[in-house]
C-alpha cells in the first residue's frame, strides 16, 4: 500500500482492564519465570522514578528511523488511555526521540508508559516522575522530523518482538510482552509462583529451608 511519510494502521483492541489490573500487582520476574526465562527485552532500562505497581497496558507500536520522532508525534493519535507506546528506533543513540515534554504529553493523554529502543533526553526531568519510560540510552541531541515510519506494525525492541495489541509489562527489572491470549494462565502461574517464594522466605526465617536440591543440581553437572 502506498503511503506518504508514515504508514498508518488502526490500533488493536485493548486488553481486558481486569487482566491489566491483576498484572499490575505481579512483579515482572514472576511472570518471566513462568515464560521459560527467555522472554523479554535486553538492553533497555527504566529511567523513571520507581513506582509501587507494575506497568501493564496494550501495545501501540511504531517503527521509525533512529533519531526521528515524526512517526511518534502522529502515533499519539492512535493511543488510548491504558496503552503503552512501543517504539522501534533500531537501537540508534545518535539523537533522542523523546524527552521531558513529549513524555509528559504521553502521560497526559492516558498512556501508561513509553518503551523506546533508542535514546531519550531530559533525564533529570523524566527521573523525577513515576510515569514509566524505558529506553536504550540518553543523548542531549534532539530528534529530526523527516520520516519515514510505520504505526501499528510488528516491531522489535531490545530483541523483544511486540505485536500491536500485545500486553506489555514493566518494572525496575525490565520488560516483557505477550499475547492477551496467554494472560489468564500466566497470571495464575505467577501467583502460585509468588506463593511458593513466600513459603521459601518463611522456611528461611524459621531455619527449616531444605537445601537438598543443591545436591541434585551438582549431581547433574556433566563434569
């Protein structure tokens, strides 16, 4: 399909608010441990002030040339309250794609976070807020506005594939994305996982932690 500057696709349906509310009470590590520990981004980090809740929302995605934010400016029109704006800038750090003003605007329109495989700026300002901002790095040099780009296409951020409509979760440990179809069973397994961890802490506190599993782990080592 021919387009000028930006290919625009409609946003996917939003995830069930009850599912997102449940995910906000679950650490990303507990979710990751139940997804084979090989799902999620690598190399992106949080730059905001830590909050008490896990970020959880529906992905609105964009793909842009590194250091250009024209596509992001248009993509705000595709975001609804409760969405996470996920931006594939190719990992380029030569120019920031977003800073203090536009991250403020993202929060103002109701998005619950911004994920960027690229650079941000205005770090001190972003670090004072709890609004989630994840990126690969920081650069004071501002963005160009030349395009081209695409909105609501499959993207890769930090090696993590994100489709429009995926659920994106994040906390101080990092980010994960998965299909809404996987959410219910994942929440159930993560809650059971947290209960097991709580019992382990109780056992450690009471001096009854069974460490025999270490012998089994050593025994299976090849040499």
